[in-house]
C-alpha cells in the first residue's frame, strides 16, 4: 500500500516564528523530531529524520529516507 501525504508547512519567516531564535525553536519543538534508521537484514540502508504532525503518531519525512 502506497500513500502520499502532503503537508503545508509555515515558513519560519512568518510572524508566528519571527520572534523566536533557532535555540528557542529547538527547545520548543525538539520533542516532535525523531531519527529514522532503516535496516534490511542487518544492513543500514538509510538515515534521516522526521517529525510528528499529529497526536496519534503520524510522521512526516522525505521520501529518500524510506526508499
């Protein structure tokens, strides 16, 4: 089963984030970022990151991370 999910992200230059420094952004949202390690038969194939977009566990990542 293949699914494609499109997510609209706000630019960090928008007023919502304009007053936050990169350090502040990290402190506020670090709990939502995860590391993805993809292995097949013990061989590391890919490494990347993703972030939670919902409270029920949906993640967003780049397609190259999971291919």
